[in-house]
C-alpha cells in the first residue's frame, strides 16, 4: 500500500442524531449530508439515527485524515457510499479533493462500526489508488 499519508478517527453518540433523524428531509442533517446520503437516510426506518451518526463520524474522520477540519472542507464535499461489496468508500469533491491531492494521496480508505449508543469511523489517506 505504500504507507499512510494521514489518519483520522471520530466517534459520535447515536442519541445526539435522533432529532436530526426525526427532522428529515429538513433540519440539521441537510448541513452535512449530500443528496445521495439524504436519500439513503430516508429509506432507513429503524436505524436512521445510527446511519446519520456513522456518516457524520466518517466525514469527521476523513477530514482528520486530510489534516483539516470543517473550516477547510465542507461536509458535503465528502460523500460516504458503499462499494460493490458494501464496504464504505469516501468520494471527495471540491476542497476535500484538492487537499487529498496536496497530500499526494490517491484516496481515503474508510471503516465504520457502531454499537448501541455510538458510531465510530476511521479513515486513512493513502497513496495511489489505495489498492
């Protein structure tokens, strides 16, 4: 793989996102979800808050792996979506993609997990295509 160029981790309390889940399709979640992620959130019924918390944590972890924060990169410039095998991937645009290129990285690898009350995500900026 050639090593990591940046690593980030974040944890989010699922309960904090319950109000966001109830307010969909409006409300606070519109500030951090891309249109694709918002559609995915609406499909979910029993785990909507968990989905929102995991996406928020993943985006924060990606920002940290890029060595920046939400003042430098918009949450909407990072989209978390599954690949063909269901693994989470980070699709970057705008300033997030520019920062990835500044690092000399080719992609950001993402892992998401959750328990009953918390969602956690880890991200690693890697060179090349990440394979």
